[in-house]
C-alpha cells in the first residue's frame, strides 16, 4: 500500500479520535483548558471566602478550571490563557484595577466603585439588597412602625434619596439625619431614636463601622427602640432584623453570571447585576428584651414577597 495513503489515513484517524475524546471529555465534565476563572477574595473576610468557595464549586462543576487567590497574589500569579477574574470586595477590585484595568472581570461588591474602567468584558454584581426591601421588612414586622430614623452621610446620600421614594410608596414617615463627621454621630443618633419608632441602618462606613456599631446599638437599646440592620453580623450584634445577601446567594449568582459570560461569546449581557434572592436574619432575644413579638421568619418572608409585587 502506498505509504503516503497510509499516512493520510492515519492523520484522519487521529483527528477523528481527538474529536471524539473532546466530545466525550466535555460530557464527562473534563476541564475546559481554554477557560480559566481566577477568584480574588480577602482571606480575612468570612463573607468573601464563603462567596469565593461557593462560586468555585459551581464553576468547577461545569468543567471550567478555577482557583482562589488573595489580592496580594494578583501580581505574582500570572494569568492562565484566557483568564476571567471574579474580584470579591473593594480591596480585590481596586488591586486588580491597578494591576490590569482592562482585565476581564466580574466585580462582586456591596456597592459600585466610581471611576473604574468598564467594557463589555467587565461587569458588577452588587450584593446589597434593593433599597425598598428594608421598608418592606419593617412593614412585615410591624405595620404600626410608621416613623423611621435614618442616619446618612455623603457616602450614602444616593441610598437615602432612594429610601425617600420608597417611603412615599409604602406610606411611611422617613426622618433623615445628615452626618458630616463621626463626632456628630452621637447627638444625631440620640435624636433619631428618640423621635422615631426605630432606626434603620444603611451601608455607610462613616456611620457604621467597628468603632461605632456597639455604641449605636447600646444607645437604641437604652431608648427601647429597635434597629434594622443590613447584614447577618449586624443582627448577631444586636439589630432586631435584616434582609441581606448570603454568601451562598452571592456565590451562586456570580457563578451563573460567569457561565453565561462564556456562553455569550465571552461577553456580559449587562453591566450591573443584582441578587437573585435574599436571606432574612432575626434576633428574637433582642426582640424579647424590647417587648417586641417578632412574626415567624416564614411569615415575614411571605409578606416581603407580597409587598414586592404590589404597585
């Protein structure tokens, strides 16, 4: 037999074999070596680490390779072929932006970070819950809570403005107290808890941080007024309740967006994504101490869902 003919047949056979192996491998979930997801998360943040692990587990199940690194490893861990980053938290986001502002990245954070570069291969997953959800929570716990105090600074002015619109929708009386300096906090806090049924805390590092949260909770407790928080840890510290995005929800959402990114020809369908669901935290011990009878969690969640669909 002609040797060139044998060689030609061998090449064809090898190509067919490679095609079959690739097809079988994809069905068996073998890793797609063309795609690599690098998840950047702070090692000292429980939320970030749990979110990163959840994201990795769901991505790995699709056959795409992923790994978790810390922000200080970004510059020393070289990108692996076509790398998509999932940057979780402000430190990771800003470090990656300094390292490579054009990197393909899904940014996962509780708020947008202004002045960052954006392209069709860059997007945000904002983990904070929609602003109106806090007022839905308040109405679900006790419809008689109609006057609500909110402390805000320039960091949270947009959220405060959104809350005003939500308050009109739900016929609630929102009292806003501007904080320009942390030294103004105590006086405004006392006024807010004295003149309202409760204090609604919103994400604002000037007002709510490791130095101030304990004093905020103690002051409200002394005035026998509840605090609605914005995270699970806030509830554990003494807030009566909060709606928030759990690491499981954030991780699942991040992974789904990554999977969609690859399926959509390596493009994000949107620049901004929001959580697909929410978690509820309640502190019944604090409620009992304040003579507040909290409804069952299931009842609160059902009321929130009903209020969301109302015009």
